[in-house]
C-alpha cells in the first residue's frame, strides 16, 4: 500500500469514526493541538488503526507519533 | 444572623414533553403526555415496550460528532439543559463561571447505556476492544464533570445518587451551599437516560413498571385505582440557583425562592416505602420548618406520584399525617403522569414545575386520573389545569434505597 493510500484510509477513519472535520486532517496536522485528540482519544485511534489495517501497535511505537503524517508513516512501515 | 435567601434565576430542560422550558410548560398545563412506544431500540423481547423518550435530539448535530461520541446520552442531555438554563439566567456561556460557582447534579444510574455497550463489546471482542472512553462515560459523576468543564465551573461539585430523589437532593444541597455562604451560585440539576433494554427489563422484573403497552399515553395514572406501575422517562433539567443578593446585584430576573429542604431515610426496605410513608412525613415536616412556614401555609404539592400502587397510597397517607384535615384542601398534582418517571432527573424537573406553577399561577394537572381510589382521596388536580394564585409549593421525591428529599418553594 502506498503512503497516500494509507493517508486516505486514516483520513476516512478520523472523519467517519471520530467525527473530525475533513479539512483539518492533513499530513502536518498535530493530533492533540489541531485535531483535539487527547490521551483517551489516542487509544481510540490506535484501536481504529488496528481494526482497519489488521495490525497490532505497541504503546512504545507511539512515543514519537505527534502528527497525522507520523502516524501514517508508522502504519505504512508496518504493512 | 438571618440566613441568606436562595433564588432561582435560570431554568433549562430537555424531557419527554419538549426540549425547552416554555414548550414544556405549555405541554404540562395542556395535559400533554410525552410517553409513547420506544423508538430507540427493539422491545420485542421485553414485557414493556413504551417509555418517555426525549425526541428530536441529535447529539451529533447539537455538539458535533467528535464531542458527542465522547459523552453518554445522560451527559449530552445535561449539557443541553445547562446551556438553556445559563442563557435564561443571562450568564455568558462563552466565559468560565469560575470558583465562586458550584455544581450539584443528581442521577440515578448515570451512564448505564454506556455500561451496557462496554459489557457487550467485552463479551464479543475481548478486553482490548473496550471503548477507552467507557469509564468516563459510565461513571455517575460524568455529567457533573462534563458540564463543569464546558462552562468552567470551578467551585465545589457533588454528584448525588439517591435514585429517584437524587436531583431533589441536589437542589436541596445546592440551597444549603448558597445559604451557608460557601458559594454565591450553584448550577443544580438532574439527568437520566436509563431507557435501555436491560433497565426496562430489570425494572419490569421487580414489577415496578406499568405494562399498559396498548395505551402508552394513558399508562401513567398516579392516584388512579387502576394504576399499575411507573413509566420510565429520560431527560435533564437544570436550575441556576444563587443568593438573592447575587441575583439583585447582577440584575437577574427571579423565578422564585428555594426556601426549604428536608431529607430523611426510611431505613426500612430497599424498594418499598415505609408503611404510611414514615420517612416522607419527617422529610416534609423538616422542609416546611426549614422554609419558616407552618402546615397552613403550603398551597400546592407537586407529588412524587409515580403511579405505583405502593407509592401513591403511602404518599397520600404521609400527606394526611403531615397536614391533618388540611390535606383535603391542598392542591396536589403529579406531573409524572405526563413525563413518566425521570428517575434521578425527576426532582430537578419537578422543582422547575413547582416554581413555574407559583410564577404563572397555573397548577398543571395529573392526567389519566379517572377512577378514584378510596386510599387516594385528596385534590390531585385530575386531568385539567387550574388557574390559581399561590404563594408556596412543596415538591416530594422519594427513591429506591429509602431516600426522601422534599423541597419547599416560595413565590416571594
């Protein structure tokens, strides 16, 4: 799967599952500041990723994930 | 030193009759029932298929999907009702209310719908798939916390879970907080959204609910000989309460006074009222005394009047014990005949009804009261509202657990 395809799937998840406005979801968007995803929300996001991409994500892998782009790259590396 | 007087300066509500105060009041005085067949889930396996559901409320549309999905419905309704109450009190909902404002909310079963959903997910998909928001949705103090966050309420907060007396206790405790000078303003209210398949099933198991599935609007008939149980309702009602001085200083319009509060416990049985409503009697007497009134000065009683055989008989007996011969002269009504039983949200709703009754000089009726019961022989305002100038009102709320919360209101 190409990076842009992963991004599209991530964007759809954010919009459809979490109710985030589509235009806010860019590669540069910061999860907490721009998308209002707090620590509880991150757990939800991870669960949604795991279901959508049929992968498992360890908590340690999330340490450096602060933007949509970083999440997309993490997912891309695991597929 | 005389005690500070406590006033109500804002009201907000969402309930089975309507989604604002003015439509709710018009519905009540026109005898409009908010009860109907349940639309939010499949009732085919249940012995009871009707309730008082909130209508025309789309949380995604109201607060945005990102916020709505974080909150249990009981909290969504709390925020909706608080918004109306704060605006009604002429408070700025864009500014934080700060540390001189407290919040006291009552609820019977909190985020029970979210609890059920989390259990289902756990059973079907295991622990790793439980919604990480589940705890924050299901905890009974969730509404209190969410409303406090939204409006920046930084003073003391309490969540009261005395079942169907919860938000009467909330209004009473809020009154005491203000009267004792702890804060100048308290956002007091109640919420419940317990109309789920499991709770309907469970309440039906203890034979607490009416089973009149054929005629939902006529099912709740407080004090009627043919009453056969209560009807579940959902909703939230919020009161802005403050010291009279605070209201005058900021030029707020005053609905009326929360003048008296009495709270007792039956300490008898977990569901049944004590014989003759013994605990209720003491709570009424305490509330009347706290308001500085005598039994001759209570003009109207908004009864607990659930439409269960036991409550209505015992409440009637308790009123007679408190008021003696005068019991037969006092105007009484049970607005639960129209809303159903809002459980932990009932006390705040009926506090609102009580002050509006005084302010507007109209007593809302007890609908569906057609066949008098010899054990319920007081003036229950059957079926039609009555125009009458009144000075004082009392509101009774009694909950499973044996909790009794009674409030007394004054017009001036």
